[in-house]
C-alpha cells in the first residue's frame, strides 16, 4: 500500500485555478475529483516532458517534496521527485520522473467522475484527444486503465488514466508521457 502524506499543504483554490476558468458548469463528483484533474492540467499537461519546468512550477506554487522514504513509495526506484499537493479535501501527490513522465495521484477519488471531468476540461481547453485503448490491469485486477493520445498545437503526448474498478472512491493516477 502506498504511504500517503499526512498533512494538507495546498489550497483547493490553487489546484482549481486552471480548471475553474475553463469549466462551463460545475463538475460531477467530489472536490477531490476536480482537484486531481486541476492538478494534472496545471502540472503534467502543461509541462509534459519538461521535468525541470514542472519542478520549478511546483516549488513556486509551494508544493513541498516528500521525504526520501515517501518519494520511493511513489517512484518505485525510478529517479525523480514527488511533491505533496494535498488539500483539505484529500491527499494528492505530484510525481515527476527524471525522464519527463509526470503523474498526478489522488488517494480517494471517483474514477468515473475523474474521467468525465478530465475529458470535459480537455475539450473546453481545446486539447485534441483520442482514447486509444481501455482494459483492466492484467496483474492488478482491481485497476482499470484508459490510454489516450493528446495534442495541443504542435505539442503531442500520451496519457494513461488508472482508476480502481467499480469503487466509488479509490486511488486515481493520471499520467503524461512525451
């Protein structure tokens, strides 16, 4: 089991700033659903493939790196940095791998609602996307994955949305790769 940060560091307003400006109506689900999408849009989508820019943004925004032990809980031995982006509504982390991969992860969010909010925000943000594959994880049966390709202008990237299958709230991970 992943060891989550124990204290909130960020305000919901910080994480929802980009999302709030783009939405046409209130999103479905809980604040945690919208917050993980807001974090993902502001960080991973904005800095896809730019680990240095992402880490500078995180530091300017007041996100604190997790202690080394906590970092390894999320990096699984890969080189990178993990930031605590928790709010009063839920525990969130931002995972920045040295190779440019980025993930926003929520300890407890509704996977279906997260996907709905993410796709709505991408459409409103004029990000072209296509779901390319969807399946359950072969090793971890409780996980469900949705793979996407996405583009905005000349930038292109891949995304993976991993959610707990059939649960009202569980871990959710949104990932970009250049």
